[in-house]
C-alpha cells in the first residue's frame, strides 16, 4: 500500500490503509473505535455488488468497508454491554466523511465516453454521479444522521471531523478513504475508521426522540 | 434540545464575510449577479455551448461561449479578495476551500496523465492563479452542499480561533456530461422554467455558477479596517438518514440543520427576514423543504419571505452554496429580496410566504441560505447585516 503526499495537501492520499487513517485520526485528537479495509485478507477477491450502483467499484468499495467498520463498532458496543438497537444504534449522531483523491473516475470516464459517442447515459449513472449517493445509502442503512462531507485529503477530513464533534454536529464520524486504481482497475482499495472525540456527548445524553424542531 | 439531537455549539469568535466575487449567466462580477437576480428575469435559454440533440431538455442558464472553469473560479477569488481590500501578502496567507465536482479534465484524460490531475491539483492551480496560500488547501466534492459545507467549516474553524481567514470558492459551468446525467435522470424541467414551490413545477435546470467569499474573523477584519459585507452568524449541517438520493419527505434533516444554524446565531425563526431556499423546483424536494421550515420555524414559516433564486440563475450544483449565499448577502444589503420566479399557482404542500411578482423592498437584519443534496445532506447558513 502506497501513500502519496504533497506539501499543499498534507495527508493527501492516493491509497491509504487503516493504519494511515488511524494515525491521522490520532494526530487530530480523535480516538478510533473501529476500522476496516479492502482487501483485508486473501478471500477479499471480488467486491460485493451494491444494488443500484453499476459499472464502477467506487460505491461498492465504500459500502463494503463502511459496513464492516460499522458492524465492528456495533459488535464492540455489545461486548461492552450496550443493547442491540436498530435505529441510530445508541442515539449517537454519526457523520459520514468520504475521502478520495480522484473520485469515481470509472463512472466519470464511462459517462464521458457515452457523451462523446452521442449515446444516451444510463439513468443509474445519474444517481451515482456524486459520492453523496452511497453516503446516503449508508446513512439510511445505519441511521447515520450527522453531516455528509466528501473531501480530497485525509488531514482536512480529520480536521473537519474534530470540529464537527467539538461543535456537537456529530458525536462520532465514519471516515472512508477510497480510490480506484487509475489504470485498468488495479489497486482499487478502501479503508474506513470510526472515530470519537474527547468532547462528544456523554452516553446518557444521546438517548431520546429525534428533535426535529 | 435534548435526546437524539445535540445542541449546536460554536467557538466564541465572531465571523464575517469581507468580500465576494461571482460569475453566472448574468455575467461576470457579483454586482452583475445581483442586478440580474433582482431583474426578476430568469436567465434560461437554449444551450449553445454543446449539442443537446439526444437530450429531452435543451435549456440552461449559461454565459456566452465556453468559459474555462479554472479561469473563472480564479477570477472570482481575485474579485472577492479585491472586494475585501485584501493585499497580496494577506492573500498569500489565506487558504482556499474549493467546491467543485472534480477535475474537469480527468474523465477524458489519457492514463499517463491521470496521476497529475484531480481535485487537489485543480485546487492548487486555482490558489496559485489567485495569489492564495499554497498550504492548507481543501477540495469539497459533496454534491450540492459542497460550497455551503466549506463555508460552514471555514466559519467553525475561524470561530474556534483555528484560522483568521479562509477564501471559499465554488464553481460549476454547464457542460455536456452533467447535462446528460441530469437529463437521463429525468429531473430537468421540460417546460424550460424552474418553478420552486409552485403548482405545476417540472424540475430543475442547470446554470453556470461561480462564486467566492472571503470568510474572516471579526478581529482580523477590524485590525485591517476591512469592509464587512455581512456577519456569518450561524451554520448547520445534517444528514437525513433516509435514502441515497431522495430527501426525507418531512424534511427532518433539513429542519435540524436550520435549528442548529439558528442556535449558533442565537436567533429565533421569527428573527429571519429572508430565506433563500434550496428550492430546486423538483416535485418531491420542495414539499420536503417547506415541511422542514414549518418544523424548524413554527408559525414564522408562514411569514418569513422566501424565494429560491435557482428559479433565476439555475442550479449550480457544487457551487450553489456560495453563489446563493452571495445573492442572499447582497440582496439583504440592497434591501431588495429576489422574486421566486416561474410561479404558476399555490401548491398546498408548499405553503410559504413566497416573494412573488416583483422583488420585495425590505431590509432583513438576518437572512438564511439553504442547500440540500443527494444523500440527504443538508446545510443552513445564517447571515446578519453588519
């Protein structure tokens, strides 16, 4: 796994594993409660498809590593004695922060090729044309009600997350780093961490009905 | 607020906007944007920039010719810095937060060129051409809340004393790929008009939008005797946790964003004198937003003047947040609220105090700009006159 950095974007990354994410989180004063990556073992050969998302591994990769990390967070909390719950597992407001150095280049290239050929674009490409769509999938699936952000660098992501937690926009954040291999699909990788901050709300304050007004 | 939603906090510092720059179908410059919007004449016209023969819809709000995104964003950033009376040395110490869809060259780049392209390289190029700092750059690609999220992050950082000044810019210029995608998604208004909150609305239309603002601590602005366009009084961002691309039908997430922004500003809903709504003109999005306003503002939702200036300049995607904040600030300063164009008749699901007919002459002390995006992402920004 390689890491590319530049002075202008400290922590900017093409491919970054959980170790890099964890180090960046700690540097920003955040604690990591769960993590995941793709691939993790030799059995991680085919990224599981994600219904409604086509022609690119960008969104399926995000969904896979995020799902793994969120499952491990839930597992860890059950081991600590917290009951399993469906909605917002424990009342925590969790932000979703996606980090990508290039975005969904596979989808973008396919759309461009179809446009240049004067062909129609499949409607599903409209829905996956921004990284927010898979973030929305994750939010709905896991009841994550915090802000949704997509930025290009790890350090800006961690700095933004630290402020979101400090300012009570979120109790925790799911941070997913993803980038497709730029040539021919080799090197498609993703990693995820779930972080908390020292200023998050106490557990006792998290429970209760969603206050919409 | 107790329970599942935390009470919004913020740092103690006051945050102001000291400069603005823009480009839109109304022309280059923030003043051209304001005068165009206040004319009440929508800027939509047949697309001439590229062929639309295979598309269902053939209309957008675009500047003449084929402007270059990098050139236009850099120009808007320079205009904002000029407006803020920011000298070269100050620009060189100001980081750039840029909101874009991505590097426009990447989709058609040869494999060998790809590593040198991308949002970071594009952001660095904008900063370089604008004389801004080469460090601390950020690129936001969070769809239609990109720029508003960047502004909120800049404000939060400045309020906490982590930065004195950030230049936030965003840019979208109507191009064939997004046009094809939106056309394929059948969300473009086939009747050639955007009609937010109106009966008979048919959808959105894309528009050129480039904007930049200088966000600064009040202390920094005061120390250099800079002009203040507006105070950035409050901000909020939330997620719906409802659907990949549809908003929560009751606007619960957007309501929480509005509430957080008002909490940070120390305001009640009735203190708002104008709301520049997200108002995409889409059948499902507008009722959700109206519901959000009733949830968050209570009875004030029936009296605060509301318009969506997307009905005039179009949907500028990632740049919407900064373009519409500029419109909101400048309109409030001018004491003229833009009309909600394209209105055909009342939709009972969108009962709001819409600005109809002509621009409304009134000077709001506080105004709010709303944005929502795919993923159920929501933002609210509250500005106050200095």
